[in-house]
C-alpha cells in the first residue's frame, strides 16, 4: 500500500483553485476519514464512493480491515460540493493498487451509488482554472462535457461512469478503451426567442423607445417612471433584445458565473436578463453569506438587471448598488473570507410615481419624491443616466397604431454601428462603451467645442449637477452623437441628453 495523488479543482467565480487529493491506506480496523476543511457534501461522499467502487467491479472499501485517509490540500481552503467524488474514488483505487497512479489529469464529477457520473456546478470554472495552471487533460461527467468544451487548448473527456474512467486510465484492464475527446463547443446565435418581447409589441411610447436605444448603444442605466399599465415592464423586457451578442470572452464569464451558481448554461450569446422580486433579501440581491456567494447583481454580469417597483426594495439593498454601478464589481467582506465578484450590468429600474389611485399629475419627479420620502438616495439617482417618463397612451391612439415591422432589427443595426464607433475610439483604454469611460477617458477621447462647452456649463449650473452627473451628461451626449454618426458632440445632442435628466 502507498500514497496516491490525484488533482481536482475547487471552483470560484471566474476561477478556481487546484486541490491535491492524497489517499493513504494502512492496516487496522476499518475507518474512512476525509481531512482538509471538507464540507458536508464531501463528508457524505464516503458512502457514495464506496458503493460506486463496489458496483464498478472492485472490492468495496468497507469490506476491508484498513484505515483509509483522504487528505485535501491546501488544508486551509474551504472545500465543498460533490465534485470530489470521482477524484476521491480514483485516488483510492490507485492507492489500493487497482489502477496506476494517474498524472497530469484533472478529475471532476459526482458519483451515483451505481457508479454513474452526474453533472456538477462550476465545470467551466474548473476547466478555466485547470488550463491556467498548465493542465492539458480533464475528465468530467459526459452531461457537462459540452459546457467544459467551451474552453480551447485543453483536452476534454466526457465519461458516463466510474468504470469508463478506469478503463480509460488502466491500459491493463481487459476492456481498456480510451474515452472520446469532446470537440470544441460552438455557440448558438442570439436569435430572439418567439416569446421574447420586442419593440414591435409596444404601441406608442416612441420617446421611451428612443431612450432605450440610446441606453443600449452606450450601456447607460435607465429609470422608467410612469403609472401602472403604461408598458414599463414590456419596455424593460424588450431592451434585452436590443443588446448586441456577447463576445466569446464575455460569454465564458457569464456562463462560468451561472454554472457555479446552479443555473443551466444556455451556451447562447444572448446577454443575461435578471429580474429579482422586490421582496428579495439583501444577500440574494447583492451577494454574501457566511462563505460569500454571488447575488443577482453578479448573475446579471454583462447583461441587464431589471428592478421593478424600485423603491420597494430594502433601502440598504438600494444603497449597496452604489459600488457595482460605479466600479462594476461588488466587494463582500465576511469573517470567513472576502470576495470580489464581477457586476458589470445595465440597470433598468421601474417605479410608479405614486401609490394608490392615479391623480392625473404630470410632474412625475415631484410625485415620486413626495411618495417615497427620499427612500431612493441621491447617490443612486446620480448614477442613473436616463430618466424616462412612460405616460398613458390615449385609447384612440392605441387603436389606430399599427405594428411597425422591422423596428427591432433597425434599432439593433443602429446600436451595433454605435458600439463599433465607440470601440474604435476607446481602443487601448481598457473599455469599449461610453458608459464605462472615466473622467480621464473623457478628457483623452472627447473634444468639446466652445459652444457645446458653454451649454454644458450653463446646464450644470442651472440644474445643480454634481461632477458625476456632469460627466454622465457628456457620455449620454456622446452616445447620441454616435447614433447619429457625428464625429463631434453637437448642441442638439446635448439638448436631447438634457431631456433625460431627472425632472424634480
């Protein structure tokens, strides 16, 4: 008997840590212990592994008088999840002399009692980490192989059972058979699903549609304000269909986050759309827990976070949006550890300016302030670029309006063209859209004429804009200019941008 060593990965958001699994067998009364800060799911793996080994044609570890010690290192890293089943089983079989000790291979998978391999969370994160650490082969459950094969430059093997893995590794096995290599997974187009709300479904609200096109072109945050039933939710859901397809880099990041958090990876280039209920807890929205885990702001990374009934969320949850809206990350600090999660999303917030029966007021900004008693703090409103009023559309107008075929396609073409202009302008700056620009990027990339500069100063003075709001006004003006194909910001661009400032 000897010590056997295999490797697996403990996944994190967009990354992972290589874990060494050592198995030692020694004479004595039967015992099976796992050391190394293992979670409950790993402690329970002893029974799953023993049963899986027995049903794969080997003698069960429980039938032998031997002391089995499984060590997971680094020992101070919290490890959790059933993904350790397969590597523990391989380590045991290697220590027992049933198979040769494998080297240079990462093992991942949950075992059923019959030895079948089942999918686990965070497979993509594990493959990314394995490649980063120089590994060239990884064995995963077959049901997760297509997700794992999104990563190029590492060989992916998909197995259906422990026995298949043993036959793959052990050349002396009477039924030795190599597992087939999983081909690189192609990403489906982001065609709009049949049930997706599109601009053509929304009659009227032309001003709101125009504002959404601007928001999608520059990745600006939006606040939709209007009475119930005017189409705020439909506008927000139609917004997702306006966004360009994710780049492969962004797709991998989004898929890795959703895979780790238990979501089903769609392997589609469509940006994510998250719509948490206003009763969602602070932890569910922002992230946290004893051992920090991502929340909705991270699940919306590179996509849209739609917060309907915006003021009804907890005050502390709304205030916690300050960091992700500004820095595009969220930092979680707990006694057990700290974590920084990506949170680069577009915020679409919607609210009714007053509770109860509509009173016919047209001053929606003032109504909102009086109704919610400053529940939405100034710093949060300061981080919203576009204030969009969504009023009632007259019934006569609704009945006479016809569906505008091709409206969404036309809008997407404008947005794609504007995004291309921004990407070329910001090359080498580390950002690709106007909303991401810092004040330094604005000074470097945007030249304002005297006429435009004077208008911006006058507007800032009269509206009492903060420096942040002033810079956001420039960014929105630049996006409007990009949509119009203008090389420079003109006065009409600034005047249109001013229409989208909060009216109070």
